[in-house]
C-alpha cells in the first residue's frame, strides 16, 4: 500500500547525479486557487527549486499547462528548463528561448471566439486563451461541469479542424492538439543533456499528468501523484504542502561531488 505522507525513498537516499526531476505546478507545487491568476507562491519555494536544480546538475524541468511566460512571472527571478502548455512550448536551457514542439500550432481565432462564447454562457465559468490551448474553468460554477463538457464536445465536433481533443483537469476542460502532452515533453528532455541517462521522477496531480507518469514508468522511473492515486504511480502525496515539504528535505541534502 502506498504511503500518503512521504515516498519510501528517503530524501538522503536520492542520487542527485543519476536523477532527473519533473514537476507540475498547479495542484502539485501550488495550491489550487479560485482562478489561475490568484495562486500564491509560498515563501521559500523558488529558493528550494533553485537549490534542487543546482544539486541535480540542471536536470530539473517544470512541466505545466501554463504558458512559459506565466510560469516565469510566478517564479521570478528563477528561469528553469521548462515545458509550457503541456509541452507545446519547450525551453531546453534556462537562458535559451523556447521552441515550439512538433505537432504544436496556435489554435485558430475563430475556434477561440466560439470556445469563449460557449464557456461564458455558463455563469461563473471562465475562458482562458493560452494560444496553443483553450481552457474553460468552472471552479466557481460546479453545477456547470457536465453541461459545459457536453457543450464543448459539441463545439469540437462542429468547429474544430485538425487533431484536437478535449481533456479534463481539476475543475477545468481544455482543448489542445492530441499529439501535445506532458509525456512527450518529458521524453524530449530525456533525450538531451543534462537529463540523458538519468532516472526520471515526475510529480503531478491530474489527468494531464498521467502522460508524464507513463513516460517515466516506461523508463523505470518514479511517478508521484498528489491528492489521489492514479494509474502507474508509485506514491501519493496528500497535498501540495506535503510535496513542498518533501522537496525542502531533498534540497537540504548535500549534493555528491
């Protein structure tokens, strides 16, 4: 049975020279807020991530549904290796510009207008345009969950062109290219230094992170879920606060030389 507090691997057992760490943001590093703009980055988290990145020799990447511009705003002044919008945009080195992933393309304005109109027809729901994906947030309108999903599926059938899909998140639905996902982003990182040859660890909390879980499981890595068990995970953290505490313990360990 999986422990819901800390993984069996103690902080001081981690081999920093042979490990690659991949982290989701919302619901994993940060507590979920009423809207994406209202999340709070706890004191000390940015410093913890910076120390871990250094201990891991740079083999740390944040893999998020947020855009990289939004990620950098939240974690200022830290810039990490990162994948944004589920991997549609990837930054392979902190000081490099992001590149567009294969299969990623901005979604059409006409689809955005229809998506926004469909979402805003449900009072309390919010529509977010991330260029490569569109998200409908219904945390403030929980009764809209089922009819909103049905309306967005109908919209896809009527208006969408290309290989698009509707995915579920925590109190949100997202339209994006089906070939773009966090698992593909993890695989791309693992093909490049400083990640190549390392054992991957991925921490995430929702359905979009299951692609990442599968990618690390395929490479005999470790997958950690937050809040609830998911397929192919080795451990479940109770909540983001527990994740942050575990990361602090990791960051406090001296890296091997």
